[in-house]
């Protein structure tokens, strides 16, 4: 990215925003002298937002336009359906791609010992569960503006470039050390924490100046944040690639019976037998609770059996697919663009026509079909 040969100065002001006491922003105005040229980048990277105007991700979701709300619901559904993906780790950047079309993604975890323990990125044109395509990856943690052992002021919330790097030296240091060598243009990042410990970094990068929907982008990443943190924590606890060597899932893949790993009614892994069978019944299912990394899971061993096929209308097929991925009635309403009452009716009809007693039974039946 070329730097403009112009001098700029910043003027700060307070601008009220609905739902927040104050939003601290920064604008840039042209002047003839007195400021380093990197201040010109602030005009491209956006306003400085010290406090978000939404008190919670739920409120941020409600503030979204219907189209953006549907994209966030679709991203959550994709994360929940990761167990059905041949490359489960790819669900993270794919979900972010649904929320932020055309953006590049870099996600990484805590240091091991000094470089990130795991990295998922689409920098370089393809999804990769490693850091080989990140130039200067050994310097990532030297540029960080967040704490590894305690929450920083921007924990679990999106922050843009001007909000994070407040001095010209910091701007230039990060730009020349990480962004420019990788051909990236900053948009948003979120440092995710599990309690007080850093768990993951999620960075969304653009390749052109596009600030038209700056606040909407903040709202989308904030709304998606809890699902991102849950997804990372579950996969890290299971040691799935690239968070670990994947010994547990390889062991479960070797089990001849259809076997699922379930957490809070969500399938987080299904073995090869579950993927291959045409159906599975909860009748006689064996459920074994296990604790992994302080997170409670269930190993559910199912009895494979054929189930009569039922032809559903196209709309109910979409509802069945959403329910199989753990979607709520609100998610179904957002995806179909219908009222919550209608979505509940559709969900009831799907369960009734397919002969399932509960959503959990439907979800377990369709896992990895």
C-alpha cells in the first residue's frame, strides 16, 4: 500500500451515538505542516471508537439491518455445522467470510512458546491451518496491543486500527512489520479471552479503502463474537487440528459404531462411521460424559439404522437443515425472512413429519449425513 505524500493533523471530538454515553472518534483534516505523514492513514482506517454503542452482542445483533442479521445467523450455523465439514478447522474463516464478504482473515492462538500455537488464514489465496503464508509471523506477538494473562480494554470486542494504535510510531511499526509485507489493509480485530487468559485473535482485513459500513462491521463482529469464542474453545479442548495433533478425534474415527461428541446439544465432532451411516437412532444410545480442558462434553454412541425417507416441501427442507445444525427458531426466522411465530410453526411441522420427538433427536440423526 502506497502512502500519500501529504501532511495531516488529527482533531478529536465526542459524538453521541444511540445506546452509548459517548463515542470517541477521530477525524483527519489536511494541513500544510507539523504532522508525520502516517497520520494520513487514519482517514483510511476509520474513526477512533473508544466505546461501542451496544452493551452486549445481543443488542448489536438487534441493531443490524435484516440482511446483515441473516449473514450473522448463517455464520453461526456454519460454525455449528463444522462437524460435518471434511476440514472442520475451515469453518472459522468460512464463517467470517459469510459475515464479511471479500475480506481476508487471520486467526491465531496463544504463543507456543513465542510464536502462535496455531494459525488459520486465507492469506495467499487459500485456506490453510498453519502460519506458513504469514510473512514475519515470528514477530506477531511483539506487535500485539493486548495482554496474554489478563483482559485488555478491548477484550472480546471489535477494534479498528486507529483505536488500537494511537501513536504514529505504533502505526508505522505495525504497518511496516506485519500488514504491508503481507499485502493486508486493516479493518477489525478482536482479542478473545477465556476468563482472563487470551484464547484467540481474529483479524478481518480488507484489500481496499471501504469505510461505508464501518459501524455495521463493528456490530457484526461483536454479534458473532460469542459463537467464535465457543467454537475456538471447543476445538482447542478437543485438540483438533490446528489446535493440537488430533489424537482424540482419530481415536473416535477408529470406533466402528457411529459416534458423536456433543456439547450443550451441539454436535462438535462426528466420526467416520456416523458420516457413512444412512441413519442413527437415539434408542439404546450410550452417553458417556467427559471433561476436556475444563469443558463438559458427551460421547454419544448411536445405533445405526435405516429410517424411512420423507419428502418435505422446499421451505421445510431448509428448516430441517437449519435445525440439524442447531439453529433456534429466531435463527430460522432470520434465514427465511419470516416472523418468529411462523418459524416456530415450521419447526414443529418438520419434527412432526420426520417423526422426531425433539430437536436434539433430529440433530443427532442428521449429524454428518
